[in-house]
C-alpha cells in the first residue's frame, strides 16, 4: 500500500480543521455589515429640520386625501365613503388620516413604535377601502427607521412592513391578483428602503471622515508635543552633562587653589569663584529637573530615542545633535587630572563604530567622573576601564575618597542622582545593566554593561 506523500513538504491538516473560505468570507462581510449598522445609527434626540419638513409635506399630502374624500368622495371609496357621510365618522377619518402624518414627528425618538402604528393604520385603512391614504406615512416611517435605528431595530421594522403589506394585499386584492398587488407594494417599499440605506451610508461616510480628520489633527498635535519634548530632553541632558561637568571642574579647581598662594585677596577671589560655580551648579540642577518633569508629562514620548538619539527638527527632520565618539573622553580625563587627581584609564578589545553606543558609553563615563568630583571628599585616584567585546562594552569606574552620603554596596537599589537614573534607564532599554555602590566599604564602583544596538543611527 502506497503512503500519501506531501510534495510541498508541509504537514497534513485534518479535513475538519481546514478553514472554509466561504465561511470566512461570509463572517468577515457580516462583521463589516454589523459595524457599519452600529456606527451609522443615530441616537434618539430632537426632531431635525429634515424630519419636520417631511412631516409638513406628509401632512399636506394627507390633508389633500381626506379633503377629497369628504367633499368629492364617491361610493367607489368603499366603507370610508359611508363613514364620511356622518359627522362623527368624518371626524374619526380626518383625525386618523392627518394623525398618521403628525405622529411621524416622534420617529426621532421611537422609530420602531411609529412604524408599528403606521403599519396598523395601513392594514385598517385597507379594510375600509383607504389603503392609499396611509401608504406615504408608512413609507416615510420605514425610511426613518432604517436611517436611524440599530441593526436589530431596522430588521424588525422591515419585517413588520412586509407583514403589513402582505395583509393589506390580501384584503384589497381581487381573486388572482394577490401576487401582483403584493409585488407592487413591496417594490415601492424597497425603493424607499434603498434610499434610506444610501442616506445612512452617506452619513456614516461623513462621520468617518470627521473622525479621520480629528485623528489626524490629534496626531499632528502629539507629534509637535513629542518634538518639543525631545528638544527639552536633549537640552536637559546637555545642561546636566556638559555644563554640570564644567561647573564642577571650576568649583573643584577654585577650592583646590584656595590657600595655596598665601595671598588673602587672591584666596577671597577663589572662594567667590567657588561659591558662584556651586550656586550656578545648583541652578543648573533645578533647571534640569524642571525640564525633565516637563518632558515626562507626555506619555507618547519615546524615551530611548530622546535620550540616546539626536534632536529631530520638526521643520525638516534633520539631526541637530552631535554624537560623542570614543576619543571625546580624553579631554574629560585631562580635566580630572588637572585637579590633582590620579586618573588611570585602560581599554581592551576593539571599539564598535556605532554612534549611539559610543555616545552612551561616553555619557556614563563622564557622569561617573563628575559625580566622583562633586560628591567625594579627599579624592585622590580614579580608574576607568573600557572592555570591548563584539556585542557589548563593560565600563568600570572606581574612585577612592569619602562619600558625603554613604549608600549601600555595589548593585544595591539606592536612589541615584538624575544623571545616573537617566543613564541606567538608557542602558536597561538596550538590554544591558548598570549598578553602583561601595565595594568593601572602601572604593565607590560603577559597573555598566552596555550592549551594542543592532542598527546604526540614521540607517534603516
């Protein structure tokens, strides 16, 4: 017995688990139809100008019919002619005919109820020989029910009209003409139903267009806010990193030179420089906090792009921020050495030529050196090491001295400063890690494993 072979190499799917394309297509179109009906329904409300105009036209039409019956009626009008001969019969007929038009004003709130009333009047009128008197209000109520109601209400209304017209045709038709009478009424009802569906479609299209325009306007507004937040975030980063590092260096130099020359006036000037630099440093930190708070208000902000990417110009989309390269760390190390601190820098492995990666590694190293100068007393030695691999760079910054506020050991979850928190978030978003703290209660150590992104900046 030969085995069945699947020449395509795909596993055999049992017949009962195979998808039925006809069933899928039907389900999809049924879902689209349901969404269209639910979205194009009109909630109950006050009568619109079009509804009021329709009621006036329909009332005029009905008044013409009842006036013809009352003043120039003939025995061919059937039972209605005999009822119009007495005063109370004429009043009942006039109220019923004109009232069938007046009740249409309520179709804005209860379209199915109004349609049911019109169907009853149409059947009763057919029994009295007045079938044509109530056709126009019935068709108008059908139009209103289709254009305003939900799917199940519109379907119920159409079914009610079919039953009423079948009953009317059965009453007024002569022997052998029932089919022709019913088809004639149904064709008229189908024409009004088609107009109602078209009206509903146009309204749904206009509503969808308005929603699209509103969504586009909101998207443009959010895009503008995002671009503004990107600019604020980059300004905050530059203030914290570049300006903060420069002010810290100035304050440290002034403090280190104070008392060395033996000149009281010169020492006073150095103390003033130190004080102004530290006050400016505090002002810079407050400005950074305010900018950071304004940036994080927008929830649609892409934090990774803000903090590691270039500023995006909202006008032409060109990058305006210069990424830091590996060699940009050399002037920072020289600044620290100029303070009398011994700086040992080692680098192993091969550098990855990736702008985002080099910029993030530079920022981590600069922030670590700035914190060592700013928060450590009796600072004498700092060691920095960059260990490159194919997929990541490990940054280790170690400094001695006494921290003004003693946190926990390496890896502890203490509350770091603004710069460290920002950099840790950036590193974690790339899949890496960053930890800092005291090691053996002696040296402060920061260790960061920064992964190399998959794509270069500006490349698709």
